[in-house]
């Protein structure tokens, strides 16, 4: 079975649960953490590559634990023609995938750092940040 990339969204209550351990031990799944932003007692996001015969059972387990699971079938892109380089998105990006390049003061986007939280899409005043499926 080919690895599936998924996004896990944790609440403050679910962030302390040993989910990777359980996926490996109970469901015989191989988990590769691609990106993670998880803090104790806070919300968290993880991009996970998951492989194994019991993939569907493992995903059901995650959902039963209160962890939101979504496939990584979308990506965020910046529309260069719309972007005014105001920098509003950089202040809200939790992974600093959006940042201001100095000395030009232009907004840059490192898509490899993006965890698809979609905060930039919500707060961009000119709608330069777009979701593509």
C-alpha cells in the first residue's frame, strides 16, 4: 500500500494522547511525521504520511479520539498578481512559511513549511492566498 498523507488537527485535550505509538502498536501502521506544530495544552497540527494494511482502521481510531483527519489533497498557493506585499499574512502564519524578505520587504512563501492551517487564506485582504485541490 502506498503512503497516504493526511493532516491531523488536535485540540488541547487530544494533544497529549500517544497516537503515533497506538497507530504502530495496535494497527501495525508506519507513520512518518512530515510536519508538526504541537504544543502541550494547546491546539496542534500534524502532517503525517501513513502506510499499512489497516490504514482505514487507524484513521477511524484517530477520529474516535477526537482528532480531525483530512487528506492532504489540497495546497495553498499565493497569487503573485493579487499580492500587494502588505505582510498581514506573515503575522498570522504559525510556521513562518510566509515571511518578509529583507531588504526588499516583499512577502515570500515557502510552501514546504506550510501546514495548511488556512489562516492566510482567511485573513488576506486582497485574497492572494488561494486553496487549490
